[in-house]
C-alpha cells in the first residue's frame, strides 16, 4: 500500500533556482492538496485540485505553480526559489471534499533554500 | 473566515496521566472539525472528526474529543498517556462546501516515563 508518495524527500536549492516536487497517489482520489508546514504555524494550503486538469489557489499560493495532468499526480513547482520558501511540504489526497473527507498525507519533502 | 487556535505549543505529561489538548475555532457556519496526529518524520494521520452527529467523538488509540458549540471548542483528551502518544497534534476546521481545511499551529506532546 503506497498511498501518497512524495519525491524528493530532501532538497537544497540556491536562491533563484527552480525545482518541482512530485506527488503520486494510488487510491484513485479526486482531490489533491499541497501544504507547507512551518514551526508554530501549522499547515497552510498552497494549491489544491478537485480533479484531473483542475487547480485552484489556496491560502499561500504566491511563488508556486501546480499542475494536475494525470489524476494520480500533482506537481508543485518553484520557478525562482527564495529563502522564505524553506519549509516542509506535504502533499495530501482525499476521496471526498476536505470538508467531510479524510485527508491522506505523504511523508513530506524538506526543502532548504540558501 | 474560519480560524483555529490551539492553546499551548508544547505539553508535557507523565505516562498514565490525562492528556488534554485544547482547540478553539471560529466559523461563520456550523463547522466540520478534525484532529490529526503527526509522528516524527511522518505525514499527518486522522485521529477523529466531528461532522454534526454526536458531540462526543471517539477516535483511534483511545483519544476522544467533545464538540461544545457554546464554547466554540473541540478539545482532545485521552485518559491515560502512553509513550507512543508522543507526537504533534493538529486541530483543523472546515466550513460548509469548501475544499479547504484550516489547521491550528499544532501542539507537541512529550510523554515522560
């Protein structure tokens, strides 16, 4: 049971570099989410998707882009990384909308921007 | 707009003692409320959720939470702490038809032998 898989798990970038985080889920879930976790601030929603080909902005979308070309994959991109984007990033998926459904989380991707 | 406040970023309890984690929310509509747990180096897992049925909700690993509308609270309790309960706990709220959960800042629980 793979569930939600994130790659890479660790990455160090220099300011201005770009990168893509990949999230893959094997549960046939419609909804997928990208959160960032910072100490004392809980998890904040970056972008989310309610189905293949759709994306929407969350609470803190600036500096990030996403794509959902395939139902099982949700990509998070940083075009020009900044130190403020140093964080732990979590992908999650759910069968139902977050309002009633359980979210299944990946193990996280730790990003450091120097 | 919805928001969640967790009182206390760190809680230390002795093994066998009561665990009480506090969560207060603000919401303009009847909310859906959740508690998630995060063990070290892992993603979050659902402990329990309130979706307007019984006000006392039982979850996994002996945890339960009570929804109190008058106090806008959804505190998490466990009668007897176990070493394996050491983790970070997050309260979350979702309003109406939205697809978004709003998380509190988290409470890290340390269990002393």
